[in-house]
C-alpha cells in the first residue's frame, strides 16, 4: 500500500491553488500597441478613422455596342428624364477609412441587386432612346488617396449583371474599370464592357 506524506500533499495543494488563482480578469501586455479603428462618433484617438453610410447612385458607360446604365430602373430613368428630383436609383453602402498618415480608402457596394439597362450605342444619353434590354446586377467601387494622401490616387469599379432583351433572350453584362489620377489627369488602365 502506497501512502503520500503529509508534506507532499500540502505542497501539491499549494501549487494547485497558486496555479488556479481567484482573479479571472483578463490582462493585456504592458508594452503592446493595439491598432485602433474609430468611427465618426468616437472620441479623438490615434489610429484610423472609419465612416460608414449609404446613398443613391446611378452611372452610364459605353462599350461593346451599347450605352450601359447601372443603378436606375426603367421607371427611375423615366422619372429622371421627366425632371423629377427624386427617382428610383441604386442604393449603395459606403465604407470610408482615413488613415493616420493622411491617406484614405473607400469601398462602395450596391445594397443588393440594382437596375441595369442597355440602350443602343447610337443613343446620345439615357433620355434620347428607350432601353433595348433590362435586368439587375451587383456593383462594387473601390478607391484610395483621392483626398491627396501619400501615393498615387486610383480607383475603379466592377459590375456584373444579367439582362433580358425584347425578344426574351438573356445576356450577361460585365463592366470593369480601373483608373489612376496622375499629374496630367485621369488614366484608364482597364476599361472593359462585355455583353454576351
């Protein structure tokens, strides 16, 4: 029969109590710096400042034999062309980050699927001809350094959607644009519209 000595039991209990402790509050390293992301409602502090919001949008782009309108529905275009101040347009979710070094970046995404209209290439604008196809799609726009932060300002957007023409045929639409602002103006690096 094996017996533990009373001294060994006391030492084991003391080590167990010291290891378990009663203070359960978390501790942080004393010298570590933690990154800070502040919102527009936060008090001043070091780190990046984050702004979030939403708003309406629509845009047009030419390519692949069409004038492509992104954001507004056919009803919204009719309202816009009749001079209405409020009309149906796409809703965007905005995420803007201002970094401590003065640079910034932005992300704009459509809040779900938004209107997509194709007009004939000959159309002067969206009010000069009826659309030849309509549908919906998703839009994302990103940019950085547009407010004069360090580095070259650049931005771009991507839109992917699907439309149905008057004969009932469906088409996929892809619009990809990437540009930079240099000292001598805008430079388009990617400018692609595909309808198939």
